[in-house]
C-alpha cells in the first residue's frame, strides 16, 4: 500500500514506483510490502531474496538522492523522504502498531503526531492499493487493514485493479461496506481524465472508498484470528490463475455505489 498524511500509503507496492513518484509532489509517503522473513539469500547471489528487500533498496537509493537534491533547495521546495514498512494484511494491527521510525528514512520523523486516539494506529488521508485482489482468503484481511489505516472522517482509499480472480472481486463487492462508509466504482471518471483512456482498454478498474470504519475491537487479536498461514499465502488459490475476460461474471458496478 502507499500511504500519505497529507500522507499517502501504498500497499503491496512491489518495486515502489507509485510511492516514489508520489513523494516527488512533496507528499509524506509510506510504502508497504509483505516481507517473507523465512526466505534466505541465495548464497551465490547478492540480489535481494524477496520483494521487500528489493523495495528497501529502491527506497534507500531514492532517499539518498532526495537528501542530496534538498541541500540545494529552499525548505519550501524540498521533497520528503519515503518511509517503508513490512505489512502482512492478516496481521495488520500488529504490524501497524510496530511502526515508529523507519531506519531507512534519513530523517528523524516520528508517527506520533498522526496516530489515532482510537487503537493507537496511524491514520492516513489517502491509502492506495494496486493489483491487490487476487486471493479470496485475503480480501477480508486486506479490507480490515485498509480500513484501519484510512482516516475515519475524511480519509480516502483507492484500489486500482484488473479482475484477475472473479471470486476475489465478488467477495470484495459483497463485504467492502462492512469496512468503509461508502464505496464507488469511479473507473469511467478516471478513463475520461486526460491521458487515462488506456485504462478502459486494459480493463483497469478503480474503486474509491471513503471513511474507514475503525472498530474499537480492531486490535491485534482480531487480525490474528483471520491470520493466513504464510505458506498458504505463497500458494496461489485455484482461482488466482483465472484471469477474467471481458465478459466477467462478477456483478457490474461501473459508475455506481457498491
């Protein structure tokens, strides 16, 4: 996820391109990715052993470049470094509560000023998730985590995706209102934006969710009860390889509230 307070947070960002680009607009950005701590480096290679390590490398390189650029700029024109944290959707509250200071961030920033009084969790103005619906078993943990991170009164969460798994997409439509005050398919509006018409041809969908419903019991135990075994996380659901065609069976919501 990509998070921002004026912040953005991006989730499952892979190489981090979206989050790094957003930071160039002087936003405070946090990028997250699942970290497979059980996987070890290949003894014959210096390459990162998982996506999270690759993301760390990219963020550190970006922040070092940003620091050098900022030395020759007035304060009002300086860019913010990007924060990076591991995030397992099935252990969302636990992971988020552990976010205090990013050692890869060259600043001494703290998240204390943006922590919610409820659940002591960080809240973001904008939460971005790209290509995050691919396994039915992960839809509910994903929505729990996204809801917890989105400001309950004014926050927005955007999911951009192609329908790779019809069951996952339908599950999302069925339960999203349990976690957000509203959800609307804004794909057509995005397509009509200058430079974004290509989204229609690649069947890209964009959902806008408002107001994370942060429950009083949204604690580590709640997330842990929905925990997904890490080995199952690596095994793709039978549905996951089912990339849908134009005639998707999932209910159509384009331009309508879900």
